[in-house]
C-alpha cells in the first residue's frame, strides 16, 4: 500500500527535531527551553523528539517599557505555557507580536496574546491578508478533516512496527509518530476554541521599531518558504531571526513555497551580519554554513526542475529526473525519519512547487 505523505498536512505538520545542547537555560519545560541570547533577548527553543514536532521557536525581546514577541504557537495551551515563562522574566506588557508568516504553527497563539494584552499589535507581511483567509484556511480545513485518520494511521504504524517508508520502524520514527499523533489529537481538541486573528500592522518591505535604545529591523527579503516570510534583525546584538526561511535539519519546501525565488532570498539573507541565528525550527546557529547549504540545495532544485520543464517532462517525469541525492545525504544522512521528510518536502512537494512555477504562464497585462 502506498504510504501517506506527511506533506499532505503541510503546513501544520511542520516542524523538525531539536537536539539541544546543554545551555544557559533560564527555564525548562517538557516542550521548550528558554535560552538567553543577549541582554533582554530570550529564545524559547523546542525540545521534541527528532525529527518532527509542530511548534516553532519563539523569541522574547524585552525592551525598556514593553516586550516584542517573535512568532506565536500552534496551540493555545502551548502559547499560554510560553506566556507563563515570559511572566517570570518580566511584567512588562507585550506591545507587538511579529508573525514571520501565516502558517498556523506561527499564528494560532495570537489569540492568547490578545486575551492577555488587549492593545497588542500583530505584525505580518501584507500578503497575509490575502493568503491566510484563502490558502491558509483551506489548508487548515484539510488538516482538521483528515487529522483524526492520520493520527490513527501513525499509531497503527507504530503498533505494526512499520515505518512510513515501509521498512521496520526505527526508534527515532517511533518517537516522532507518537509525538505527531498526540499533537494532532490536541489540535483537534482545541480547534473549536481557536480564533484566527489577522495582522493589525502589515508591511511590504521593511519596518524598523525603535524600542528605547533597541533597534528591531523587520524585513521582507523575497518569497521563499511562503510568499510572506519576514525576518527580524537586531543589529546591535548581532541576532537574526529567520522564521521558516531556515529550518533545521531538513528544509520545509511545500505547496505554499516558491522555489524559483527561494535561493535568491537566502542569498540576500546571507548579507545580513549576525553572530547568532535563530531558525524557525531547530537549534541556534552560530555561523552561515547551514544557510549556505540550504541555498545550494534550493538553487539546484530550481535549476533542475526548470530544465525538466524545458525538456517537456511531466511532473511525474520531473520527479524522476531531478537528482537531489547528494543533498539528501547532506541533510538526512542515514536517518530514515529525515529521509522521509526530505522525500516529502523537498523531492516531493518542493519539486511540485518548482514545476508549478516553471509552467505558469505570465499574466496578460
């Protein structure tokens, strides 16, 4: 029987593993670790079994008079847990929540911040107002409609000791399948109480917040993981928050991605000076090596798929001719779980998105 694809539930079944190093933790929970990045800047880093989870990394920027939060969460309960940790760090109000893009795992928790801080502003790219109520709501409905069945399917695979790839299940996969099934069930339980809150402030290219002595530079560098990816740069602290433009250990390229532009967007990202890089999912990075690796992968994905289209290949033919095995080895190694993710998001949904872009006809003026 053909296995079910994780990417069917993109973008909610998003995230990847965190194997966290011992750190200067200010607080711990079962699902995240608070790590101080600089004076007043703290990251909530996920602690899920490798390599799948759902909630993104979050960042608290505590300023002279207020707090700026980067990204909410995929669940109300998870966001409330984060807010409780923030309360331990400061009693200052949250003034802004920056949603780096409109996927559910980055915005569901907006509701919690609105309940706690009625005057909070939500910052996002302007295209969110168009794409979230259409593409986003359709994707969410698909997940909610199919979620129960998918959770049961994952638990069945664990019970049968079978991987999604059809081989014997590894311990890494077992941990992930169980974690994913539990998360889906939680999401379905919360769903009746979830209110999707739109941004109250939108930007096209750039917005700079001056909060006391701190400069917070919010920029749109181009389309990539979505058409609405914002990055946040703290120039004085040398900190760069990338949202899901960067995801470790396997990039998330899916139905709402733009592979034709992605590598060029990452090239622009590489020009921003930073010693500390917080990806949308994964551990804190301290150099550009992984960013460059992603840039090379996405350039190859774009170039090879465009060449397949130029040869007149169908999508199924392109899936066979686009050769990303070298990159699969780099990103996934011997891990079956990472290989499944690479196959679903890069070789599968990524090639499909690149094929769609390469075959789209230009709009007639």
